[in-house]
C-alpha cells in the first residue's frame, strides 16, 4: 500500500521509526498533489520551501533533537490563514498577490510541532460559500465525483485529504465550513469550541463565529492536531486559558453511561433516504456501545439560518472594510481613469477586487447595520442568538452529545445552486446553530449514498467538552471501519 | 422591502461600486433573502440582552511595555504604491 492513504498517526510512526524521512514523505505527497491538482483544484499554491522545511526536520532528528508531535508530516492549510512569505489569497482577486509578513498562530504552532506546510488549499472567497464555487481561482471538485462540489467553504482542505493529496489539513468554520465539506468528502472535520483556537492571522469573516480546526482521515488524527493548535494566545483576547487536554490519548469507544441527544428539529422530512439510513445506523452503533439515546428539542434552531446570516454578514461588512486599496490588496488603475473623490477611490478598488457573493454579503450586512434597520435585524438576531444558546445549554443538561445529520443530502452537482443564493444558504441548516452557540462540533464519516457519495454524521457537545464528542465519533469510526476506503481520482 | 434607492445608499455606505446589472440581480436576490430573514421577528425578545460572544470572555491583562512589532519594510511590502516609508495614493480631490 502506498503511504499516501495512511493516517497522520501512521505516517508519524513511519518517520519516527526512521523507516521514511520527512523529505521522502513530503516529496511523495507533493508529487501526488501536483499531479492531481489539475483535476481536483484543491490547492491554490504549493509551498516552494516544503522540501527545505522537511529537510530541517530530518536534520534535527539526526542531531538527536526532541521533535514535536507532528514532526515531518506535510499539511494543507486553507488559504485563509496567513503564512509568512507564502502567498495568502483568501481565494479573492482582492488578495491575489498578498504575501503575509507574519504567520497565523495556528500555522506557527503546527510548524513548532514539526509539521511541514505543503501548500495553500482552495476555498470560497473569504470563506463565503458552501460549495467552493466562489473561488477566484476556479471551483474545487469533489474527489469522489468530479461533477460534484466538495462543499465549502473549506472545500480544498477537504478534497486534498479525501484525494490523499495531503494526509491532513486545516480548515475554518464560521457556519459549517469545516463540517459540511468533511461530510461531502468522507473525512473527519472538527470545529472546536469558540475560544479554543486563536484567530490571529486568519483572514477575518465573522469574528464571533470563526474557528479554525483540523480535517483528517481519522478521529485520532483530528484530536492530535487540535491539541497542537489549541490554547490561549496573547494575540487573540477571545482565546480561553483553559488547559488543553490530550484528547488523542483518552479516546474511548465505550459509551456506557453517556446520553446521546437527537434534536428532533434536525430530523425533518427534507432529509434524503440515504442520509437518514446512515444517521440511523450511527444511532444503533452508539446504543450498542452502551449509550442511552434520548430525544431533545431545540425549537429555536429553525431560525438558525436567518440569525446566522444576519450576524455573519453584519460582522463581515465591518471586517472587510479594511480592504481599501491603500496599504495592501487590489487597487484600481487610477493612472488610466482618475478617481473624482476619495469615495470613488475606495469603491472602485473594492468593486473590482471582490467577487459577487462577497459583495452581496457586504451589502446585506451594511443594510442590516444601517440606521433604521439595526434594531430589526442585527440586534434582533443577537437577542435570538442568546435565547438559542440558552436552549442548547438546557439540552446539555439532558444529554452529553447531540447527534444529527450534517446536511439533508450528500454533495450536490457543480452549478446546481449558484443562481439561487438563498437555496445555497439553506445548505447550512444543521450547522450554523453550533457556531451561534459557540459549541464544539464535528462531522465523522457515516457511510455512502447509493451513488457512492460520502455521508457524514454531526456530533456536538457542551462548551469545551471536545473529549465526549471525540469518543462518540471514535466509537462510530471503529464500528464502521470506513477509513480504508478512498476515491480513485486517477480515472 | 428593499428598493433601488436603498441599495444605492447601502453601496455608498459600504464604499462598493456595483454595476447596474449587478444591482438588478442583487435587488431580486436580496428581496427573497430578507423576506426569509423576516421570520425572526416572530420571536419574542423583549428585555433579552443581545449575545455577542458565545463563550465567556476572560479578562486579559498584560504589562504595558514596549515590544517588537512589524518593521516598516515588512509592513509596506504589499503596498500597491509607496514612497520611502509611506503609502502612496493618487490625488483624489
């Protein structure tokens, strides 16, 4: 078996035992990723210094240095996280040539742990989208079927792992952007509790919702990566000082005494037959592992989409005000046609630099925050957000973990939903509430549709209780044993 | 209901040029989106404090001391135009 299908833990072992060097592993993935990229378009750019970085890891090993938990493992990083000296575009024309002068804390921590940055993964522009079709660098494709979307916004991060172009990746999740593509691509994707992971150096979309997290082949891989990137950061005052547990060492598939809640609002008749079967199968698994299953009710989640989009677009309109064409990013050609005033200077650069979904959201957000509408939209949404969060807290008094579908259907076809933004937004119907309430959530593979498309199951837990969520995911993963099935992208 | 004038006004507030064609498309799409969003008005929220940060924020203290920060060259490296240690912009008045 080629090493490309192995888990991060397996690769780490190979390198640790000296059976392969970091350079060999990195080279293998780099070659495969570059060969498959014209088909999948999972990467926007590759790190020209990847092999140099790997070489440094090998040298340090030779010198007997103590290496970090990810020593020599190459990773794909969503092109929303700043990487010093390596182009970071947010998949936008606005930042198509932006070279960050510093790295995101997440990237720094991964590199300190010995990881090698393989390249920058494709995404929806500024992480705004659910299909990866809104990229200035072209859509990313689903490795299981190139006519289908990989999901979004972390589509490239998901596709790179599913196609074994990278053993693992980092995505970001504002309303489902890690869980939904993980679900569409048949991998594990984790959105941590809000405050677990530093947002410093990550291009901001909606700051009260954004979290970065791991996307991997196995639950244990995700647990380990999250250990590396979590923890307080002086550069992000919303990060928590709580101790970061060793989740990967405490995984247990024994669910005795655990209560798993099924939110009845998430089991609607809109769910496809294949998805329903896969999720019901997971319910049987957790029962067989000793968990008690109970129905819970979260009546306010039916407002999840409107609250989410009202808040996310409002925050985005404010965050994206920094792109003014003055200090960095796209500037319109004023030598040819001069601007008549300062407003035109900004408007033209921004109008040319942003794609249509980003503009739509800036306009929506500005509208929701404008005087006369603020109370009815932004403030109202933030009030309902509190009520919704309280409902979740109550639900977690009755159970330890929530289990539900991630989306109503498996991956849809490219182009199928681009003309109707509301239809696209409704994609996030089961994922946005997790972000609104700041809860940890994840998608873990649950099976396949009759057409061979992956289906995941969503788990979420109380604030900072990632361990319980990981254990349920681990039990499902061990029972289903799907991790050795991968798509044949070469065809 | 959002109309053409509203959209124009918002585009000015957001400093975002929008072509007439884009404007027509956005107007149609935004009407549908805002209609859908209006359902939040059904929820009773009298006296409810808006929630901004979902997990509890801790007080974050640090010494007020001089620390290293980005060098000027690095900060200017991505500037569309620059002169010395300054960002250069075209005359706009």
